[in-house]
């Protein structure tokens, strides 16, 4: 399924002349890898950002330390700042940002499987939290990757 999502994204973006970037935390580059697994992806994807630590989010994407302090890394506010920073740094048309708790672990306030996304285009901003549940680290990461690809497709179609 992942390959077909990435292939669909490539086709739509090529047809519309759009470029894409990804800012990833808990997925560790899985979205970028899925996109670049498709031949011809260099036409739409120049770079991605793996910002696993708070320092990386701040230094690479301009996420505000105040936002991190106020809301924590796993928050819609941080996801939105990550997406805005990625679009600015990559000069892309579309971005998706992902930050979450893949597991194991979590807390009563931020449980395992909670992932925050922001999909950004010139026309829209979609910020959402998905509760995948305690499916295990690999499953949460895979579902997050696929969800992000689907949201990028929807954003590209809407442009």
C-alpha cells in the first residue's frame, strides 16, 4: 500500500508541478524513504527533515522553545511549527509534519500511539491528532507514514 500511496503522490504532484517535503520525528524518515523509493521522485522531493530531538526541531525547523515548553514535542502546535519550518527551509509547495509517541511507553497524558500531524499547502493547514493505540512501535510508525502520505495526496489534489 505504501508504494501505491507514494506513486499516487508522485503522479499528482508531477501533474500539478508541486514539490513536497516532510518533517518527521517519530517516523524517523519513513515518509521521505517511501517517497524516494519511487523512481522519478526527485521531480517533487528535494529534501526532508528528521528532527527527533527538541534541539533538532528548534535548530532545523525553527520550532519555538516556548512552544515546546508549553505544549511538549507531541502536540499539534509543534507539528504545525515543524510543517511551517519545513516549507520555509525547503521552499516546497506542500509539507507534512509528524510528531508522536510510537512506543513503547507514553504517559497518562500522552499515551503510546498518539501522533500529531500537520499537512500544509498554500491553500490550507490541516492539524490533527490520531490515536493509533498501543499497537507496537513498528505498527504505529507504519500507520503514521501511511497516514501522512494520504494527507499529502489529499493536499495535492486540493491545490
